[in-house]
C-alpha cells in the first residue's frame, strides 16, 4: 500500500508542477498581449496550443495513474 501511495503522490506532484509551469507561461503571454498589440495573433495561437497540450498531458498522467492503481490492485 505504501508503494501505491508513493506513486500516486509522485504522479500528482508531476501534474501540479505541469499546471504551475503552464500557468506561468500563460501569465507571461497575457502580459505580452496587453503590452504588444502586434504579437496578439501569435500569442492567442500559442495559448490555444498550450491549453491543448495541458489537456493531453493531463489525460496521459491520469491514465498512467489509473494503470498503476489497477496493477497494484490486480483488477
């Protein structure tokens, strides 16, 4: 049971760090949008790509966590 909890903590921490780093990138892009009008289209496109990446990465991590739980519980 300790092994499962340790793996779960590690995977959740990975998701947390990914969301924090993505938030920092989005904050930086937001500042660029406010101050530089000519970069607006590029920034909007990058934001959409970053959000799509977060969804795909989150789905991957949740699926990996599900597989670890199933493996541990032998379902």
